[in-house]
């Protein structure tokens, strides 16, 4: 009589891919912990607060995928575009605040609220043992479209403002921009 069945030992074998994922996860955790402690030690706790929206979006995405993976499976590209749009919007806002010496407002990320609502609906349905409502797929598509449109318009406005302040054109920095089209002339008139 064997103490350990042979099938059990076969199930413990790891593939190279499993080992690579485990090592990547360990490296990720090590990097997050070391960078977090370094940044908080250098810049204070406010730097950690600026990262909270990123964590919240990641957590909401995880909750949606964990509670009902079919939402992301039915709309893979839409889901990836939405999450990428939300994260890139936050990164550009953080960069803009840093460059312009303004305060980044981590709690005023209104564009993320529909994602939190969707995560709450999916989590509530999972906790109650119900099926996720059918409208979540349409909601995801509408939300992704609105978020990407908002972000696109925001980028156009910010790039235009930067070009006006620097008195350059967007894709041509050699040709001078007329002073009448820049913010510097308007500031001189005031």
C-alpha cells in the first residue's frame, strides 16, 4: 500500500511557464514593496495617496473578473481599451500636475466612478448568488466609448495648450508659431 497516490505526484509537476509566472510574481511584489518604501521615505505619504486611484481601478477590475469572468470574455478588446484608457488618463493627469506644479487630486477621478459602479453590481450579484444583469455588456461598451472620447478630447486640449504656451506647432517645432496664436500675447495684453 502506497502512502501517496501516483496521480497526486503527477499533479505536482510544474511546467517552465508555471515557474516563470511564479518568479515574475515574486519579482513584482519585491519591486512594489521596495519602490513604495523608497518613495514614501523620500516624498512622504502624499506620494502614496497619489497612487490610490491606480490601486482602486486595479481592484475594481480584479473584482469584476473574479466574480464574473464572462464580462471580460464577451468583450475582451472593449475591456482592455477601457482599463488602458482609465490608467493612461490618470498617468497623464499625474504628469500634468507634476509638470505644472499643481496638486494631483486623487479623489476627484470622476471618470472611474462608472467602473466602481459596475464592480459593485457584479460583486452584489455574486454575493447574492444571482446572475450578473444582462445590461452589463452594453454598459461596458457605452462606458468605454464615453471614457475614450473624453480622454481623446482632453488630450487634444492639453496638447493645444502646451503648444500655445511654448509657441510651437504640435508636429513641427521648427516653424515658428505666430504670437497671435499663443498664450504669451494674451498675457501681455492683461
